[in-house]
């Protein structure tokens, strides 16, 4: 399929087909009268035809990405498919995670604002990011064996850019305020943490990020993940801890997965996590009676799970 770029481009362009809901969103927020069906779709959180198209396109792309082949060939496939680059463009994310302003027209696949008409497409995109990222990392790590400290080989720079795009997309999905989207990339984030633990120097030397001192990338990525986990570990205000309720059981299972990510970081960088906990506790309003119970609860949860993470294995 890669030898037919028009077909692949159609699938990638189809991933942005859910932007019809964004137009309706803008109309609703600017006071424009929308007498088309898209306005009703936004109001009732119904998937638009464009959203359904995006879901099917994502499914086709996942089938292509998961085709069995050697790791270096898989990296070449991902480079030619340009999946990460296209998704960054559709979502308005730059290579460093910068959002192209607040213009919704530049975010055809919005990974920032929750939109009921787009949610199925965003979930499908997150699943595609997860699948493609898991396929990319083993091939990218091969560079560590071939050239552990040099980025001079022809393939290294494009693949490093691919990894940058993968990181930005995975973190944006993880931070998304919907457990189906956020939960879809947990396996990828876990795999990233494993790679950071085993090949820290390789990450520090090969991934280029502006405004960072060389050799500090690992801590920067871990701090970013911690901030997202802190945000997403908070329970909804209407959460009743009723585990017989299917939706709340899913919420609890999702936070179990987040806890495992957090405890992996605790074991890897306990001092960094302690600093983060200290910052979270210091940011609580005083007196505590004036602070939201949700903020206090998540801060205490970080302390409790830190102890669990540091506990020796039986």
C-alpha cells in the first residue's frame, strides 16, 4: 500500500474528516445561526459521518502498521507512511507540542478540546498512535546498538523526528479528558518508560528538544508524565465509588493503570517524584478547609502510592 501514496494519503486525510463538528462548535460559540444537521449533532453528541469515516481510516492504517516485518523495515514503513506527522498536523501540534493558536480550524482532529461529535475519531486516533508507537520504539532502539552516541547516520535524524512526534501525540492523548482516549495510550507510555529506564543515555543524546540542556531530556519527560498523571488521577466531582456501576468501575480500572505508571516512575526516579510531590503539597491553598477535596485527595494519593512504589517486592 505504501507504493500507492494516493491511497495512503486518502486514509490520512480521512483522519481529519471529523472537522465538521469543529465548524459547528465555532458557530455555536460565535453566535452564528447554524441550521444544518451538524449543529444538532454537536448538541446531541452524535457522531458525524466525517467522524465515522475517520474511525474507519484509522482502522485501515492500524492494519497497515501492524503488518509483520523486521524492525528496521517497520521503521522505514512508518517513515514513508508519515502517520505521526499527519496526525500532528491535523491536531495542530508542532514538533515540540506547540498548538497552532486557538483557531479550531487548524485542529481538524482536536486533541485539546473535548467534543462529543469527534470523540470516536479521537479514540481511534489515540489507538493508532498507541499501535504505531509500539511498533516504532523497538526499531528506534536499534540505533542504540548501531550508533549509541552519534546521530550522523542518514536514518537517525528522520527517525528521531518521528519519535518526537510520537511523544507529543502520546502525551496529548494521555492528558485528554476522556478515559477512552487517555487509556488508549497507556501501553505506549508504559513502553516509553521501560525504554527510558534501559536506554536513558540514548534518549538524552538523540532526542533534540528546544529549551533543554543536553542530557536532561529524561527528567523532563518524566516530569511531564507526572504532571499529566497528577491531572488525570483526580476523580470526577460526581464520582460515587460505586464499583457495581459499569462506568465507575471503568473509571477505577483506568486509575489503576495510571497508578502503575506512577509507581514505575517512583522506582526509576524516587527523588524526582519526591520533588514533584512536594510541589503539589506546597501548591495547596491554606487553610486546607478552603481547598477542593479533590485536590487534597489526589495529593495524598501521590504520597500513598509513592510508599507502595518504594516497598520492596515480596
